[in-house]
C-alpha cells in the first residue's frame, strides 16, 4: 500500500462544512505574495457555493459566491485563483486571493467574468493561458436527439478572459482534460473517450473531428475524468436516475493502452480496475480529481445522499469503502491542489 502523505485524510470522514478553527489553512508568504501551500480540495455546487477542505489540518469552509449554479472548477497556482464555470449567471468566473480564504470566510466575489458565451458549461481544462470550456447545449438548435456539443476556447489575461473561438463536435460533451497538447473528452451518454491532438491549433470557429475515439469496456455512461502521471481516472454514472450504480475506472499506463487501442475499438475491462458497489456510495460520480503522489481519487458524487465528496485509494477495487465521505448538497465538481 502507498504511504498517504496527507495524514488528515481519515479524519476528514467526520468533517462538516461548519467552521473548525482559526488556522490559516497552511498558507506561506512568497516573493509574489500569498499562495495555497497546504494540500487543498475545492468543490463547487449547484447552489453556487464553493467548499474548501484543508487536507493537512482537517479544516474546511464554505463560501457564498457570485454564482447561483456552478459546475467546473480549476485552481491556478500562478495567480492564486479559482476559475469557475457558472451556469447562472452564464459565464466563466475568476476568484482571486484564494489563499486568504479560511473557515472564518463566508463570501467571495469574482474579480471578473467572461462574456456570456456559454449556454450549458460542464467542465474546464487549462493549458497555459488558454481556458477551454465543454458545453453540452444543443448546438444545432433542432432539439432532436442528434448528438452535438462544443468547446469554447478563451484567452486569459491578468484581468479578464476573451473568447478566441468556438469549435463544435458531433457528440455530446462533458468532462475534458489536457495531457500535454492533447485534449481528452468524454462522449456523454456513451462509454466512449475521444482525443484531439494539438487541440489548440484549431483557432477558427467551425466543426472539428476527434483524432481518435475508443470505447471503455465496463462503463455505461461516462462523465468525469482526470489524468496524473500516466494514470487516467474515468467515472461511470450508470443510469442517471439511480443513486447506487456508479463506478470509477482506474487505467494505469494509460498512454500506452490508449495508443495500442485502435480508433473505434474497445479498451478491455481487464486492463482497468473498477471501483463499484453498495459500500462505495457511488451513484452519479459526475466529476473526479486525482493525485498520483498520494494515490487518492476525489469524487463529486451528486446523487447519493443528495451529494457527497468521496475519496478512494487508487489501489482500491470492487466494493471499496471510501476513505473520505463528506456530505455536500448538490456537489458538482472537485479539484485537488497540492
């Protein structure tokens, strides 16, 4: 078993979103100002709140924000900021000075917000100064069952975000993740995973085709994904109406396995590890965040118990009991920052 470096993980099973202490969340001061120093887990909710969990001290907080419904979150350690995909009001929000938040904080105001280009944002991926938003609104406007989705590509500056271009795809989108210059995207309502090589070279509006698309055996309907140091984690929400049929798929040596699977073919379940069962409390795991160093998989579980933040070891399999089980109503996304 791996030695978990975050010694407070077990104690987090009893954390609520009430104030815990006056600690400063492990902040340190650098030449550039303040930054998050302790390992932190951030979560968004469909009520617009942001929750923060200090994985060293066990402290936590929840903040009211300028969003009434948030889905998608990334922490930028260069600017000490959280980037949030807001569904109400529609736009991409930027919250700075995150290291100053603690369990005494109650509200946070966005420094700036993008223009309301997005219609149904789901996930965020960042590559240098480029921010990509997966949007699953009906793009052809015919309200039929023809799969379609789009990616909004923003250029980020110190005081704003400007839409560079929008590209459309012929499948419904949800989770996205950059691995170097390749963008991976789950194909919503399926068990498929698409890749786009040199994705940001698509600098004009219009349709783009995936470089490659494969099926992930064992998944019924995928939503979330995260990659770290050769391992890809993918979530399976199963039936959206069920709060007990979700799963996680752990794919080690992902790059070689993906490259060895031909376009249109299937990655066998025998090359993955599946975490599922009643003890896992996985029903609709809509978003995941993975830390290879500690071997922990963090999960935004939307359906079970009205919302939970769960965590598992990447060495778990089958009907595993989560190492973290935190109630968080209507949780929509999680992001780990070390």
